[in-house]
């Protein structure tokens, strides 16, 4: 399954939830330097979906806040709805 995520680096309060620009919002502490914020966002997404990190792969948007990721494994539609509506 492919998901669009929006990463907000340098956040004081890391969080996975809500939507912005039609994408799942992920706030991370890491700064956008040498891919650290992207990696932290992928780890946070995997945890939020109860999947191993290896199940979440960046497809596009390495240097952008809006990214497309491929999620391997079973993810319940209910869990995605919960994440999208969480604030």
C-alpha cells in the first residue's frame, strides 16, 4: 500500500496523526539534514502501524516535506482512519 506523508522536522512534540495537504502528518525532532528527519519519520510511521521498520520504504520525496512511502504488510483500514483523525 502506498501512503502520502508530510514530514515536519524540528518539532518539539513528535507525533504521528492528522492530515495536511491530503497527507498523513508526521512530526519529528530531527532536523532536515542528511536524511535524518526522513529516517525518523519512517521509523515513527512503522511504530504507529505496528510494523517493523523494514516494512516501510521511501518511494519518492527524499528532499521534500511531502513524501510517498510503500508499506508492506497488513495494515487495517481502521488504524489508518485513527491516525488520520488523531490530533
